[in-house]
């Protein structure tokens, strides 16, 4: 009984440890080509910051058919898989994502996965013992989708129309264990895409000048204020990082609490404070970006209303006081 068990053990061990041998594929090629059923043709027509679909969708197929030796043994069955070395300058971000030299532009794999420096098809085939594996023409190995994440547009410093050149993830004699098989792309090894960052926001103020008229110290006990309306119109993905307003006064008194001042001819100051009634009344900080809208891909026409209060000041100024307040709209 002991010898029988030992013999079984050695037989199982031998089957489980057969080394992966060269696939030795003959005939055929592997082709990355546009998927006519899902690709949107941005590689022909250009891609803008308003677009929110895959930049390119490539289907990976076997062309002309191939016959290959098995790659490995699993549960005493000889198996074959297609494994291609990556040549596009990226790395595996995770099992389904390959980076490119452009942060925020990535290849997402379907029906395939990446492992260290290889792309491996999830489509595996079995063969009879000592047989060869047939990969017929048209066999789909998977898809590779080139996507542009919002982070790309946020960090990009380019505007208008420009070219972004992306290498295919695998091109050349890259099929593992079968150096004679060519992996090629229907669009070439490097694809020049035309990008157009046409995101834009416009802003208007109402009113553009604020006049509190003649004031006395007793007037300031009544919490006098004037309102300003900041209206904005944003298009083409301008708000993917949110929208901000920035107030930069001539004379800052307390930036964190929104206090600034205007002076008379003798240097005596009259203080003002910026607030916003948004749920509760909030003091608006100065010289910093204040968010007025959350990140979205939607186009937007809206406005934000602010109050400017006159604050008690000692000594109280005499005559005319004036100052300026720069208001900026910041997106991306």
C-alpha cells in the first residue's frame, strides 16, 4: 500500500510540474484593429474635452489561423494561451489597466489581463495529449480600450488643438515562445490623436460698482449690505474639477473672515466683509479659491450671490472712501 501511494504521488508530481514549453506557433498573425461595433472614430475626427467615451477601442484577433504547441498543463490537460510582451512604454496599473506616458490616459483590457510586462488573453484552449492547438482565423483574444480620464484634462497645461501620440500596447514579434509570429496594429505602432481642449467658462458681475452712499456711525448698527451676483456659463467639461470664485481686495484686514477695507484721504479705514447665504450665512475667505460648484461633466449656466457688509470702524473716516475688489472665476 505504501509503495502504491508513493507511485501515485510521483506520477501526479510529474504531470503537475511539466515545464511550459515553447508554443511554436506556425502561420498567422495577431492583429489589433478598430472594433467597428463600438469604436467612435475619434482617431480620425479628433477628441475634445467635452467627449466622455473611449478614445479608441481595439479588437484583438487571430488572423489567417495558427497552430500552436500547448503552453502549460492544468489538471493533466495540455492548455494553450496567447501572451504578448508589452512594448508601448506603459506598465500594469492593475490586472485590467495599462498606463501610458500621459497621466490619465490608459488602456483598459476586456477579455485580457496584464501581468508585470505581458498582456495575456483570457481565451484559453485545451488540446488532446501530445496534440497541437488550433487557433482559427477570427478568434477574438480580447479588446483594448484607450480611455481619457478627467485627471488628464485637470493636469494638462495645453490648450486649443494639439497632438498626443500613443503607442500600441504590443507590436512586433512579441508573442511569448513564438518569435516568428507578428503582432501588428491596423493603425500603426504609434497613433497620433488630435486633441482639442475647448473647455471654457464665462463670467459676469451685477453690479460692477457698489456705492453705499453717505454713511454715519449710527448707520453701521443696522447691518447694511449690498449684494453682488456672480453669473457664469461653463461648457465642454470645464467643471470636471469644480468651479471656484476668488476675491482679491486692495486692502486685506482679515483674509480668513472675509474682511477688507477702504481708506479716506487721511488713511482712516472703513471695513467691509464678504459673506454668502448658502444654507447658513458664511464668511468668504479672501485671496483663496472658494468652491461654488461641485465637479461635474455637465454644461452649466448658474449664478452665486454674495453680500458685502459695511462694518463698524474706529476712527470713523470722513469724506469719500474707495477701494477695489478683483473677482476671478477659476475652473480646472
